[in-house]
C-alpha cells in the first residue's frame, strides 16, 4: 500500500498527488471505498503510467517476486497463491522460522 502511494507521488509530482488525495478524501469521506472506486479516481487523472502501475502491482503482482518473472497464479484470478518456501503444519498454518 504505502509503496504504491509513494510511487504515485513520484509519477504525479507532489502537488498533483496532494490534490488527488484531497479530492479522494472529499469524494469518499465517511464511505466504504471499493477498489473500483479507487481505480475510477486514478483513471480520472488520465495518467497511463498509473494505470500500468495498477495492472502491474495490483492485478498481476506475482512477477515482482520471482527472478524468472513467472509466479504462481494470482489470487485476483481466483486461485490461491502459495507462500514461497513456507512449511505448513498439520492444520495448514505457516511454520515460523523461529519454531
């Protein structure tokens, strides 16, 4: 989350980013906001780089976590993504490295 917003600030510039946050908070104050709501405001900015960022980081993030650019199926598409190198206990919970 924070890294996405930091990158948005870099792409938009400080002034435009602050304007976006102000407008976002004005529009959705005291409401539950969905991803579609958030994406609608990003689209209104008309910045193709931000839309590509959304596609790359939110819709298909798995390529960022694998050296070969290939990752497990994305949970966005309905298939659970397994944890990398995680060992699971009998109930399917991750086993901590400290255990």
